[in-house]
């Protein structure tokens, strides 16, 4: 889920490329996002003249941006003062966010691996800012951490319809900060996060190692905490294992409750499997459920993906869902532990996230210090984690094999000299890559 501020910044950049910065500044200088969901983007402008121009000349550009950048078919609505007042009177705050109503505590399957995290999340939703603040939930991907975040948001929204709930992913927080600096909107950026009643941040590990992001988050955290506003974070590792996280943030993350969520055990996998099948209208026999629960062990997301694949198999082949047919349908989803090899694209994307560099720049020829290091690390990790030859790695970057060889050796030499910063960076990036497999 992208925040409205992040989406709007991308739309503005898109329009500036097509209409010019002066034109966009003229018509959108006072525009602000009221609401963003799957169906509509609502913006507000106080000027009747500007609203008319936006509606008549800019609607197509905005909807093209939504489609091209975010693959969204949301329709643009432009509010004036009266529409905004009417909208607020319905209990919607201008900064409110909507969360998938399917993610609730009621449909979260509880087992030994997640019971404590589930109980803590319920406690936070009933008394935000009063218990377990901050709440830090960590564990591998696909075990239900985001489900719990959304369930907290939905629970608080039910009790407090006007609550200002803000959700963001760690890497998106960095992206929004960069955009705010470029657009001169630091005040708006800080206001958005520091005025939240409930601040939810997913994958907080991605801010580690980013000096400006950590500085901004430090002050945001302090203000919210001092005002007893609830903070909930998720991560793929506990704070103590984030080598490049500043100590002052690490200690703050541990002020409240730090709790882990692990992959579900057999009984929990069976319950999740049957619940998901029931919700999709599938009737699976006990032997089929047992076969899936024994073989699909990684995470909840993989279990749900397996059920969806079985549903597609049934609809496309019109065959009974007996054990032989199901085993053939999902056999390719099974993999031995430790046998997964990351793709070069996955490695490059994780390096880009860590260093806050876009992929075209990383693959390009720019040689500034930060970008050069990111490119060298990407080449080194592809060589280390895959079976690709130097020439094939070079093709990923448009370089010859001698350039790749030079960059890989440079990283190896730096590591041998005991460069702890580079060692920690590579360790964290590798952990991020492995968490995606």
C-alpha cells in the first residue's frame, strides 16, 4: 500500500515532465490529497478557477499517471470548500487511510507461533498509546505481520472513526523523504507523520544504514512517543540484529514490546488451509489438506497461494480435486530448504532499496561514490549468490567481463581489510534477499 503523499508526489513529477514545472506549480500549488483508495483519488483546491482548470485540462494526465505508475484505475475527484466540509462531516479525516477490511483479528488464524503477537496487537488496538508502545513485531516474510498491522488499524478505526492513521513501508518512507526534500515540502512531510494518532511502519529494517532517513524517523518517533501516540513496527529481524541501525533508534525500538512471529506449525497450517479454502468456495478432503500441510511449510502466503492455484486448476481443467490431481497441480511449488537461488533482478532490486538508488542508475554508467559502491556490491552478490559467469553478470549491467571482475575483486579486497561498514551492508542486503525467497 502506497501512502497518498507518495502517490501524489509521483503524479506531480509525472505531470511536470509533460506539462512543465511552471504550469503544474500554477494550477496545483494549493492542491492537497483528501483521500486515496482503489476507486478514487480525491484532491482539494480552495480556488474555483484552479479547480475548473484541473478538471478540464489535467484529469486525463492524472489518471494516466495513476495507471502507468501504479496500475490503478482510480478516478479523479476535485473538491471545493463545500464538498470538503461535507466529506469531513461523514467522519472521514483528510489524512485518514482505508485498510483492507479482510485483515481483521477475527480471520487471523492463531497458533503457538503467533499467539503472543496476536494478543499484543489486540491489546494495542483496544488501548492505543497506553500499552506496548512501541510494538515491534518481527519474523520472516509471509507469516502474518502485515495482517496484524492492518487488523490493529481496522480495530482502532471501528472504535475511533476520526483517528489519524498513517501506514508506510520503510523504503517508501525514504522515498517520500527524498521527494519532500526535492519538492521543498519538508514541513508537509513532517506534519503528515508527526500528527498521526496511530503510526504503522512495515519493513522498518529498510531505513537502517540511511543517515537522513534515520534522523527524520528519530524525531518523528520522539514526538509521537512523547504525545502517547501508538507506534507499531514490523521487521524481518529484531532490532539487535540490524547492524547498520543507529543505537539511539535501536534502544527506542526496544522500549515497548518486541515479539516474534514464526512460520506456522502443522496444526496451524491445516487451520489456515481450511479457512482459506472455505473462503474461496473450495471443498478439500482431509488427505489433500494433510498433503499440502506437510509439504507447504514456509509461510502463510505460500499456503494461500497454493489454495489459489488449486482453485485455478479446478476451473481450468474441470477435474476432481483428489490427491493425485492436487499433487500434480502444486508439485512445482515445493522446494527443498536452502535450494532457492536468487535471480540477478532480485539481488539488484534489494541493493537498490538498501542504497536508495533506482535500477536504471545502478545499471548505468554514473560513477559517484555511493552509486559506484552499490553497483560493485550488486555485482559481488550476484557472483556470490548465483552461478552466473562474469560475462553473464556483465550483460546485466551493459559491461564487459573485465569490468565485473575488477568490481568483484575490489569488494573482496575491501572486505579482507576488515571494512566493518561494508561487511554489515552486505550482511543486511543478503538477509533481505534471503527473506524474499
